[in-house]
C-alpha cells in the first residue's frame, strides 16, 4: 500500500511539470499577435514623417549619447521598413523583416539592443502602423 501511495504522490508533480512545459512552449506563440496593419500607401508617409522627426533628434544630440543612439536606431528601422515595403512586402511582414535584420545582425546596420529596447522598438512601429 505504501509503495502505491508513493507512486501516486509523484503524479501531481509530474502533471505540474508537464503543464509548465506546455505553458513555456506556448508562451512564445502568444506574442505573435495579429495586428490590423495599415496599407502600404498609408504606412510609407507615416514612416517618412517619423524618420524625419527622429533625424531632427539625431541632429540635436551628441553622437554616442542615449538620445542620439535611440533616434538613430529608429531612423534605421523606419527606413528598413520602407525598403521592405518597396520590395513588395506588406506592412506587417516589412516590420518583422526590418526588425529581424536590424536586431539579429543580418544587415549592415544591425544594432545590439537589450530585450526591453527591442520590444519597445517593435511596439513603437506597431503603434504607428496599425489602425
């Protein structure tokens, strides 16, 4: 009887680990949300305006300062999105592709950002380019 109880005593622990594993596997998929993206014709003027706004921040700050670096990353990101749109991608695909190129080192203009800075950059584009 004691042996059966010991085997059954491990069952909740095993179930807990299984559920934790399932939650960990699906957690990454929860961030891949569907957005109501603008049409490319709507998005490009918004991106050009935002890039110009960020260029003025770049010009007003000293190279190497956090404000300068942040504005420069935004300029690169916005122009990367425009290039992807011009290449035929939809806005959502252009944002993701430009983001990946900028943050993973797969472009000439790749940058090293913290996880929170990457998320803020992506969220900024989503906020500006969704309806």
